C-alpha cells in the first residue's frame, strides 16, 4: 500500500464515509479549500492508480468506491508511525502521550483492563 498525501487521505475519508460516490459527491463533502472539479478528479484517479479505489462506469461517468478499508489503512498508518517515531515500541508511544498529558491515568487503567480481558 503506497503512502497517501494529506489531500488523498482527506478524499479517502470522504469515500469511506460515502461508500460510493461520483466526483461531484466528493466535491460537495469538502468544506474548506475546495479543489477545482478536474483537480479532484485527478486526485481520485491517483487513488485508483495507488490501489485504494475502484469504480463502476456509467457511460463516461465513474462512480468510485474504496477497495482498501479504513481499518486496514489505519493499521498500516499506525504501524508506520510507531516504526518511524517510536522505534517500533508501543510502550514508547503510550509514554509519549502520557508525558504530553494526552492520556489520563484513568484511560491507561482502562487500556490495561482491555488488554487483560483479551488475553
């Protein structure tokens, strides 16, 4: 799975939400920095080339849909981030968020309970 640009990832989130969409449907979902229709069409075709989306053709019009699930993308993204920023250590990742006060002691205890339940 090839890495996505920020804009491509934004478009994938819209496609995951809509499940199937024409370019005009995706364009309608973009709130800020709306690209030109042709630019968006090119981004979606790039997603197709990268293997993230496919389409059904209706004449000259294409209805696009994701072929990579959000869950699969999330796993790959998290594994890359943990590898690049935390030396493949989930402990380093969790301690980073604890130091940054992005996770509370209560949440850490809940995580431990979840881990123990799933053993």
